[in-house]
């Protein structure tokens, strides 16, 4: 097994029916296509892709079929989690070869096939914008982490279990974040907790590790730290996150815009150690 790993994370894709625009203005399908092209063009190419929820906009089977079509060019394994816009049974129906997905109940799972252990947590609550792990999810996380205390681990989910300062989204985060924090805090092998939902790049130190929110493929949420404010979408470039793990450094995370900005203005020679 190679002793390094590159993880690409995409989130809040909000895939729609062919030809449909989100709010009549934004082509989320085309944006996801650009994100897929960006991932495929990376050198080195990521080993896996994590998609952390809100895979579709309305949770219809035809939207999941569209999602599967757009993701087809990915040559590496990709792992799916639901968000509050998703319906788990339709995810499993549209991706029958994704046998890591449980046959029933919430889509909590663990992937042990890579240098970094991957623990996916389903925070979606049917009919609700906010999320929760519930007793089932908390017990799954506790037992899964306890089973491999020496394996470097990344936990990924849709709803952040921490406050972000964006009031309009903090109303709808993972409701049992404190209980989750107690579990993560006693498991120092957790290198990262990766989330979506907030449509913005956000990082914090949490429960003895680092937690982050991935920027969205769909339109981002406006940056706004005013207390008790609402939520508005804005037009900024779609982006993905890359998480590089090496045993000597742990996990280092980067943000990459999923847009074509043309050729670089300047190419710098490799460093020879001189300033």
C-alpha cells in the first residue's frame, strides 16, 4: 500500500434535470462538469473523491441519473454521502455498484482500502434542513473509531458539527455536534473532519483535530458574519478541496478553483534553496 494519499472533496453539487437552471440562473450541472474536468487534469491525480452531500437539488431519481452521468469520467473511486436535499434510497438505486453503501438505514460507512481510513457519516434528516447523527450515527462513529485507534482517519459528513459564525447556516448544522466532539476528542487518529452544507471554505480547530467546510460547486453562500442575518447566494467560482496525506506531515489541505483562468502569467523555476 502506498504511503501517501490525495483526497479530492466536492460538495453541494445540486445537480438538476438536463437543461434546468438553479433559481433560473445557474447551471449547476455544467459547474460540476468543470469540477470533474479539474479533478481529472490534476497532476498527481487524486486517489479518491469524496462528495459530501446535497448531490442533487430535489432528490429525484432522474437527477441522480444525471449525477451518475456527469461523474462517469472520474477514473478513481468516489464515495457519496447525502445532504438535506438528498434521498438515500435513490442514491443507492442510481449507483448500484457502490457496495460500500448500507442496504438499509442511514448511509454510515467505513472504507478501509486506502492508506487513510475513511468514515462517512449520514447527517440527513428527512424533511429537515438541519442535520443530526442520532444515536445510531454516534454509536457507529464511536465503535468504528475504537476499532482502529492506530489508523490515520478522515471523517466526512454533510452538516458541520460546529458553529461557523454564519448565523443563517448555524441554525441548520449538525444538532448533536457536542456528543460527536466528545467521541472525536478521545480519538487522536482523526486527522480531519470534512463537511459541506455551508457553501463556503471554512476551517476551525475542533475536538482536538481540524474541521473544515468545503466550498460548493453550486453558487456559494454570501460571506456574512452579522448576527441574526439571513442567507443569500452569490456568484463566485466553484471550487474543490484537496487533502494530501503523508505519514511524515499528516494531512495538508488546499483549495482549487474549478474554473479555467487561462495560462499562468509567469512560470517560476524550481527553487534551489536561495531566496
